[in-house]
């Protein structure tokens, strides 16, 4: 497996992982109409723009947040996972790193892809000068919570409500981690 920085020409593979993982992981957690409406073509366009702007040190169009970085996991020439990270985007969190998203294709679940990505993110956040970081997990996504907890990210009791593309608002739970040297 290869872990490297995302490139614009990776956008299609990233979009496929994004849509397929949402449709598998969020059944029963996100309105099925939202999951069914996911489009690889739309996500490809979004991710191509996102990566291009990130490479230029700019935030995504329409967002008022710091630029983030993206790693991709490649196996047998195919993108099987990705993760985004950077400075905290929530109020009062610019001093913290944030693991903003981590997705593996369902066919790559429990194969080490997530471990490789979360290790790369922790390293990238440490290199950027962060000694602590946080992430958000959709309430009820027990598989993801267990994964993060195995890697030392612990729920701290903080919750927020996020928009789900016009569907019912979603509850998210924050997990935090100290990024001491050698931790994943």
C-alpha cells in the first residue's frame, strides 16, 4: 500500500471511495434519500477543486476555513481510502489539529488502510506543529468510534449538530488525542 499526498487526477477515485463508503457506513444514520442522491461525478468535481485549492494554500470555495491537506491510500493502482486534515475549523480550535475526514472503500475495511491513513495524518499534524488534535464522529457510527478509540482518539463529551444536506440534522461526537511522538 502507498500513502501519499492527493493529486487533482486522484479526484475520481477519491469520489468513488467517498460515495461508496457513505452508502455503506451511514445506512440508518443518514436519511436514505441523502445517501441515494450521492453522485460520484459531483464529488469528483468537488474534490478536484478542493485539492487544487489546497495545493495553492487556499480554503475550499464557499468555506471560510483554513486550507487542509489530503492523503490517499493506493493499493494495486486503485485509491482505496483517503483522509483530510489541518488546523481546527471550529470556533476556538485553530491551535488544534483536526482530522476532518477519513474514509476507506468498504471493500478495504479492516485491511489496514484506515490504520495507515490515521498514522499518516498524525505524522502530518505533528509536522505542522500540533501537539493535540480532534475529530468528529457521527453519533451511532459505532464502527468508526471503535476504530478511532483503538488509535487513541477518545470521546471528550463535546457534541455538535451538523447539516446533512437538507435532511435531518446530525449529531456528532468529538474525539481528541495528544499527538506525542510515535503515536498513531
